C-alpha cells in the first residue's frame, strides 16, 4: 500500500537536518513575533499611547496661557442646569464668560490674585476670592483657583492630593481640596493630549465640563 511505503521510507541525514533547521526557524520567528507584540505600546481607541503623558507632562505644565471653549453642567439636589463657558487664562489673569441658565443669563468672572469681580445683569460685584464672589451672587461656586490646573489634568501645587492613572499612564482620578475629579475623555490640541471631558464632585455638587476647543493664547 502507498501508506505503508511512505511510513517505511528511510529519511536521509540531510533531509532530517533540513527538517530540524526549518523547525528552528519557525520557532525563532514565533518568538520574534511574540516579542514584537509584547514591546508594542498599548493604545486606546482615541489614539493615546502608553508613556505619552509622562513625555508631555512638562509641556502641559508650561501651557499656562490658553482659551477654553466648552459647556459646563451643574447638578445639585435643588437644580440640574448647564451653561456655555468661554474661559481665557494666563498666569496672572483670568476671564470666564458664563452664558446660559446657571450663568444667570450672562456673567463675567475675572480677576487676578487678590482682586476679583463678577459682572451680571444686576451689576458689578467684588470679593477677595472668586469662590466667595460666586457663592454670594449666584448661590453656587466653581473651584476657580484650582481649576486652571485641574482642567489640564494636573494637581494644584497648593495642597496635598491623591492621583490615580489609567492603564496608559494618563490621569484618571484626582482628589484635592475635598473635590474628586474624574477624567473621562481626552483630545489632541496644541500638540498635546488635553482633557476633553471631566467630572468634578464635591459633596452633593456635581460639575461636568465638556471642552469643545483648546487654543493657546498670547
């Protein structure tokens, strides 16, 4: 029978050597392929890769003059509302234009260290801190002095904090000043990955910020 002949056919020394060599090559290629897969940096659906945050963190810290355009949602036991936000920030001055329901129609919060003002349809008001000013005039407050760091994915250097990162090394959860900040989404802007959506919680106050545009400003 043909099968019997094949089973009994002798294998030459040279053929056996070639067979072993082929098996070694296949094994080597498999190992190389596995090594390549293991060394490839993890990547998420949005394009972020492991190690990117660490490499760009110094650039994010130096990104101190910017304009942010977005939408903020406010949820408390008494209300659930939102407003548009146009925010210009520099190391020495900031200006927030809040327009919509929880902005009281149109409010402008601006100031520099030690001098803050809020302009609404009722007039212009001043206070020693922006948080106190908002609380007095609007009945609620944003953590204004800490937010320039938080919205960039950075903890403030004014107080202790706890920071957790995701599987790619990007900030995912920050606790500071009694606030808890969750980073839900990121986008590329000005050559960096910056937060696109973050949720801030303090007690029963919940603020959701969605950034539509990041832009460097002079």
